[in-house]
C-alpha cells in the first residue's frame, strides 16, 4: 500500500493498495509472532519503496491501530468504521473526523496524510483505493454528504477509457481497483452502469469483465479474474473482489437470509470452446453471470486446498491466505451461495484469530464483514468477540451495545494457524517484503 513521492516519475502499480496492504499485514503479522522487529524497517527502507507522508512520532487522535499508518491509515480506518456501523456501533467522533480530514481539496484520498492541514500538491499520491474505501465508510455513517460527493467526483474524473480504474490515475486498469470503486459508487447512491468513460462510453462493468479468463484458458483457470490484462493469469484475490463488484456490491454485503442456498454455476464451455478455439467468457455483457463463474473458480480452489485460499512468497511454499479467504467468503455470500460459503467460513472461525490479532483493525473489520454477510454472530466468531476486539483498537465508541463493552482481552482466545505456518512465513519474510514492493512492476502474482 505504498504511495509514490511523485506520480510523474513512478512505475505504474500492478497490484491494488488493498492487495499490497493485505500482503504487508500478513507478512508483518508473522514477523511479530516470531519477534522479528526488523520487518517494518525493511519495508520502509527498501530502495524501491516510494516516499510517502512522513510517519508521525505520535499516532493521531482518533486513528485505529497502533502501527505505522503511512501505507494503510485511510484504508484501515475506513474498514474499521464501516464494520462498526454494520453491527450498530457508533464510532467516536474523533475517528470519523480523522477520516474525513484526510481528504484532499480535489476530493481524493491518499494512504495517509501526516499533516492534513497542509494542502495536497502535485506530489501527493492520490489513490483510488483509499478514496473508494473512505466513500463507503462515510456514506454509511452519514453526515458527510459533501465529502462523499467530492470523492465520487474525483473517482469519476480518473476513470480509464476501458471503464475501469487503476490504483494510481493514469496506469492500466486492474480488477481490484475497479471493484472497490464500483462498491463506492453503489454506496454513494450512484448506478455504476451509468458511470461511463469520457472516451468510448465504457461502464465499470465493461472494464471489470475484461479481466475474466474464458474458455480459451486452462480448464482449472476458467472463470477466474486476472489482476491486469498484461500477463493475465488467474488471481484468487482479484476473483474474490471482482465476483463481489460484478454484483454491484462493496465491502458490506447484506445476508441473503436463512436458508438461502443458490447453487454455484461455474463457467460452462461447450462446442469448440473446450479446445480453446473460442474465447467464451462467463458473461461478456452480463456481470451477474460473470460473478457466478468467478464464484465457481473460488469454490474449486476451496475444495482443492482444504477450504481456504493460498498465497506464496518467493522461496517459500504456499501458505493459507486468511484475508483472501475472507474476501472470497463474502463473494460467495453475495451470490447467496450458503452451502458453498459454509465450509470456508468454518475454516475462518477456526484459523483467523492469530492473524487478526497481529494484523490489527482492518483484519478484525474484514472478519466482522464476513460475519455480517453470512449471518454469523461477530461477537462469537470461533470463540472471539470480533466487535470488542475491533473497538479496542481505536477510540472508545460514542455508543455501543452492552455486549461490545466487554474487555477485549476476552477476544484473545480462538483458533490459530499454527507454528508451522508462522515459521514458514517468517523464513520468507526477508524476500517477501521486497517482493511486495517490486510486485508493483510486475504484471502477475
């Protein structure tokens, strides 16, 4: 989630800030468990690392989390506030005001501004991902209509000709950024299908669906979404985001209801398409159909890997990816796929506690949103009170249910990913942090 010192001289981002933030959080969580405190320095001091707003000596009042907000301040704040809102917790005014105060005059947001009173200039790395996340949070909380309107206006102004968005304006569109912006447009009361590019009149769905792999792909890759078109390859992180975005939904997905269990429909290739002679897409002009095919790919990955998704760092074997698994469960819930979501949901309940504890507020928020989408109790998620744990990472809420006032220490118990997983990630951390930064210059995982 590293912003750039100068947009004029930077290489285009090829992974969204959400993707990079999660990978950084996963790596840092492993390091913290092992007691290796050098990781943040490695991340900040890398030769490839772009400079950003200087880290504060003291964290700002109202900010969630205790770690350096330089690369994810707005992102984690937005998710925390949004998650609290979904469970009926009214965030502290200082927390909401901090987020709103991060906005630039043109409506955009960057990852973090240490001096929000200082105007944004040409070197400020404006980013669609934190902007879209802030829109979703502030729109849900209410009372910030002008802030939301300006942010949406800026997002529209940087839409690419293909209808999609990149993390940084001017770069090639990617599935993750396009998806999070679709969620922001919907949250702000816009109709995403009506937001068209200035040249070509392409909609966000037009742009998003270009990333889906069709019948010309290998059998086990069909229906997946690539992160970007260059070097297109199946990407579970992008697929989870796109399957949700293609349905016009953002971070908050309302539960489908008790008993909702629509069968998943993977991409079906018939006739010559099976041999790759054609390039049939799941829904070249049907976002809902494309989302179904994406869900089919995710379910196949779950079944293949023990009901969780995997990621890998250089030099290490693939390891469980808790954050991506959480996103995928939300995607399945968005399609009312109750049975398909149930198994990975159970895996999350058993294995997400340590990850959330080490990763901080954004991780707790992600799990709260998973619980919300699946109709699960976030106050008893695998033995963890996610709401109390999330509340404890920031300023005391202005209003919370009695259940939420419990000591967050009660949330410390719960399942873990195990020592083997932690050590495996820890051994790869040196190469992994560098990979997170250099991945901006690559076109695939």
